C-alpha cells in the first residue's frame, strides 16, 4: 500500500511547525478496534496538542486534511459507536477539545451523525456511563447557538429531557448542571425553542424556581437568562405575574446585594414583570448562521480549571511523551 504522507505547516516561518505523518498507518490503527490502547494513545496525543503550541497544525490535520475522514466513513464516529467505554470516553474528550475552537466546532456541526449520537446519549434509555452523558451535554452546549444544532435539538426534544431531568434532581447530569442550564438558556433564545418551553410551562417554572437561588452564581445567572428570554412570550409573562414571581425574585435580590451583576439582572426582570403595559408582539429572531457567536457558552469548562492550576508548571516527561507520540511513532522522513 502506498504511504500517504501528510505535511502540515510552513517551514519558511520561524514559528511554524511541520508535521509529516503516515496518515494511512494512523487511520489503519484507529480502525483496529482490537487494539484500543493504541487508539487511545493516538487520540490522547492529538488532544494534548490541540491545547498546546501546535494547536493550529493539529486543527488543520483534522479539519482541513481530514485525518479522521475516509470518504463517507468517519473514524471518530466508528469509535463513538464501538460500545467500548474507554474508546468512547477518549473520543468524546477529543471532540470536546475540538469544540473549543471555531474550526473544530464547524467540523463537528458539519457531521450530523456526531450531534445525533450525543443527543441519543442523553436519553434515559441510553446505556452509557454518567461521564459520557455529562460530557455529551458539555459538547452540545458549546455547539448550541448554531442554527443547524438548534434545529436538531428542537426536533429531538432535548429541552423536554433537560427540564425533566433537572427537576427530578439532576438525574445523570450531576457533573454538568451549569452546562445543562446554559444549554437551556441558549435554546430559549429562539422563538422555536420558546414554543417548546411553552409546551412545558409547569416544568419551566419549576426549574426557574428551583435554581434561581442556587448557591452557584453562574448557574443563577444562566437561570436569569432563561427567564429573561421566556418573558418575551405573553403566555409566560402572564403566568409569571400570576405566580407573583417578582416577589420571589425580590427576596433573592435582597440576599444578592454583594453580587452586582446578578442584582442588575434581577432588577431588570422584576421591572419587566411589574410593568403593566403589554409587551410588544415578539419580533422574529434573526437567523444565527454563525455558530461561533457563543456569548453564552461555558467554553472550555473543566479544561479551563485544570489549566488554571497547571499553567505555570513545567511539562513532565510524561506530558512530552504524549505530545510527541505521533511524531515519534508515525513520522515519515522527507
């Protein structure tokens, strides 16, 4: 078989890095499900480099040079579907790292099967670990402002699932509460999403009342975002007034005097609830074609925390071995 050498980078640049890898050999080993240790080592090395100084080259390796794509076959999809928990988790970690960049998000969104698989992992009948379910929520949240993703989530009733799961005690989502509510907030930004919330009126108010006074300020902020968007609906506005939600929010605001951002949010919401003038008819949402306008994304989540702890540490020998794994094992000389 002819060796396919993949070159990435421009050696004319003083800061550039060039990869010359035997892509066929990498793909062959990724497809060999009988050798999961090697697959995990490959994925781990790519993921580490997506976080390092070679990020641009490794992104290009995936998104432009199509390392994981062979015609209509995507190797990452095969690994997600493998039923091997270790392989599935390693693959989701890599996809999560991809979702932290614009090219990476675009790459994932262009492959509907990825998104549909992640959505299916959220289902109550999905036989997956809580880690896989939580990781799936985090990835979906990072992609959720894309028009294409939003449509798929609506069609698969993800709002219904999240409302039910969170109201019943965060079942299966205990490690991703922040991402789950941030995802609900993103879903409430478009009219199509608000229609689903209207169909789940009681569950929506249960969630708002349950988490509006949560101990975590970020979660409270996201809940306020959900409520602010839903009040654009006349049905929600009238129901909120009927429930005297403004009085409950005033009590929360009184306890949040030291949290300026939250106080301002609550003041704005309370003013809207107490304004007796009818809101103007909802303005049709502008189409969000660009999935990278992720103002509400909790981008980089857990990885951001780990970087904060380790950013000043010198790389260990193990770290360097991981970073250099592909070059040492799959490099092809010029």
